[in-house]
C-alpha cells in the first residue's frame, strides 16, 4: 500500500480524491486493517475509514455490507491465542464502533441488522483470547479496549433495549473474570467501565438488575477470596479488581444522579470487599 497516498488524503481533510467514491478504496483499506505496520494500520487506514464513515462518505447501502465484512473479520483466527490476525480483528471492531455511532443518528440499520452487530460484538468479546495491549514493533492490538468502545457505542444506541443491556453487563463480567495470561494494564478496564456508565445513562435497565449483576461479580453468597487459588487466579482476580476500581472512579466522578451513586457505590464496594476483605 502507498502510505504517501493515504497521508495525502488525511492532509486534505480526508477528502475523497476527485472523480472517485470512497467505496472504491474499501478493499485496500480493509487489507491495511490487518497490517502489522502500526502507521499504516492505526494512523492511516483506520483514520481514513473512520473519517469517511463520520463524514457520510458511504451510503447506507454501502455501510451495511461494510459492517458485514467487518463482522466476518472478527472470526479470522479468533480463539487461537497470540497471532497477527488480532490486528485485523481488533481494528475491524474499532471501525464497527463508528458505524454504530453513525447509525444511532441516521438509523439505516434495520432492527435485525443492528441485532446482528450486537450479537457479533458479544461473541467476539467472549471468543477473543489475545488480550495483548501494546505489541513491540507492531503497535497496539488492544482488543479488550476496542471491544469496550464498540459496546459503549451499542449501549448508547436507542435501538438496543434493556434485555440486551443486561446481557452486556454479564458479558463484561464474564470477560474480566475469565482465566487469561494477560493482565489488563493498558486502561482496558476504563474502556469497559465506560460501557456501564453508558448503560446507566440510558436509564432503561432497572437499577436492581445492575445491583444484582454487581453482587454476582462479587461471587454472591460465596466471597471471591474463598475460591482464590494462588498462581492461576492472580491475573483474572487482578482484572476483575482493576475493573471494579475503574468503575468506582467512574461512578464517583461522572455526572450522574446522586441517588444513583448512593445506590450503586455500596454495591461496588461490596464486590471489591469480596475479593480482598482485608483492605476494607
């Protein structure tokens, strides 16, 4: 790919070259999403695609198959542990996020199409095993963070209802409690906790269900620290505790109703205490 060409596009306010349409460049840009060259992937291909989506350079009839292709990309090598296909997957997630944001305003997806994007996002969150953040010489993979961004866009979307928001919460808790060799150390916990804040802002999911979800995250009637096994649980416990700490900060400092904070912060504290009662 000609990086100089794509740099010139961005220098020209991401204008589509005269006499051409944005859709003509999609095959090349899609190839670049999977590149191990961080400039080509992050700074050029993703930037151009996101600009063109936001600027309305694609018609709805072009965005639907584009979304389908991005969702297909999420299956490429997923679940196999570390591999370079993670870049195609995780940067496809990032472009999908902007398509969902665009649809929230223009509403070109049918309910069935939006549901398919939602199901694809939850499936990818569950199936992705490569949770590396920054990969030396290849740049950011950041699958957990990018998936958090997509779920954030979906949580804000008026076409996503209460039941799916509830499923989103449980998908996030399952992810942060999953056994993995990858500690979340690159702010992924904040990108996931922002999803919870978006769900709360929607105010369509009864607060009691959020409290019940937090109780389940904390182990319910069996405190998490009682099931802890040194070594194999270190990373997953770190990830869950990091997520809860990020959620506590977000709840404390975000502009949310005080009555909501008063109800949820004790539930977050209870979940935290379940992991490490000696600190509370």
